[in-house]
C-alpha cells in the first residue's frame, strides 16, 4: 500500500509490530537512514529475495528508497512472498521531513 509521508509516519508511530526497511544501496544508506531502519538492497536480485525471505512475515513493513519506485517494487515482491502488510513511502527519502541518522 502506498502512503503519503504524513500517513506513513502516523501509522508507523502507532504500530507496535513495525519494521522499517530501506531498500537502497549501501552507498545511498551511508548518506543517512530513517532511524531504526534495516537495509536490504533491492539491486542484489536473488540475494534480496533470500534476505527478505528470512524476515518475520507477521510484522508490518514500512518500506522506503530514494524516490519511492524501488520501495514500491519491494512491497509488490514482499506481498507475493506472503507478507501481509507492506507500506511504501511515497516520494521516498528525498521528500522525507523526519529525522535522518547515520547507519551503524
């Protein structure tokens, strides 16, 4: 499901079962990530599928990338793999108004 930034944030803040997923490249993540995000690069192809498949399908995934296109792709893939709740951040981190931190 595609969500505008405000809806994405509001829903995320009230979700006790949330995981934030950044599907950008490592280089992009080094420029800053949304706090608590985990990074799985969608450009890794089959490697991305393997890593996604290890995630807990009962969680709610808030997915973002640079502009919203790759994260939308990731949400579709995840839905096909049996993930029930994936939420794409429209506009991606380029339009993100919230906090950004350095990856650990």
